[in-house]
C-alpha cells in the first residue's frame, strides 16, 4: 500500500511558493498473520514528523478478544481498551512535529531565518469518545521527553531551542464523513 499527501504551509499573506509545499508519503507492506493479527513494514517520508528525511516504519498489530488492541511499532506504540460501545481508553508513545514557513523573515546575527521545524516525542493516556454518529471527541495527556524547535534558512539550521520536558494535554473533535 502506498500514499502521497501534499500540504501547504503558509499563512497566505503573500504568494504561495514551492518552498511552502510540504510532502508526506509512505510505502508499507502488510502481512496478515490471522484475522486478528498483522505485521507491517515500510518507509515513510514526512515533514510532519519534524525530521524531513526517510524513516523506517514497522508495526505489529493485534486485536485481543473484542476489547483490546495493540499497535507495537515505530513511529507509534499504542494500546487501547474498549470500555463500552462508544468509549476507548489507551496509552501511546508517539513522535509528532511539523515544519512551518514564517510569515516574516527573522534575523539572528545577520543570518536569515524563514522556517521553523518542531519536533515532539512523548507519551501518555488517551480517551476516545464517540459523541454522535460521525462526531468523535479525543482527549490525550502525558509527558514529553524531547521537545525541540529549529529555526532554519531554507534547510540550514540557524538556531536550535531544546525546551524543558513538560506535561501536555490535547483536545480534539473529529467529524468522519
């Protein structure tokens, strides 16, 4: 299975340029071991991980009975338990990030900075609640163990900030079509 997904990283206050286009792509091979278990191996390229380089992907996915699911792999490790018909709780370790084009060019000691790359690694607990037919609420919280911001001139790093590890909380609503 393969996929390519472009996106634009711009605040649209000026014309969109080629450097504002970000790509995500993956190629993954899936081997179904049995109806409740599969192995996945492949590679991905994504600027949304904060590392714009090819990365390996692997996963062992297992559904145990009707309530438990395990996704043991990289870049995601996740365990979920289905509490009820509309509620799941779980835990995960994950790597997320992104690359952004700055709306105004900044300078550090005469060096131009026009992009920022963000990288977060962390883990914690999550709650998924189906609210209504296609509307889901997701709450996750945990602790980061790597937080980094790199300010760039195109692809060259000009300045790096390693932030203190800290607690986080995310709340999201999704609508499935």
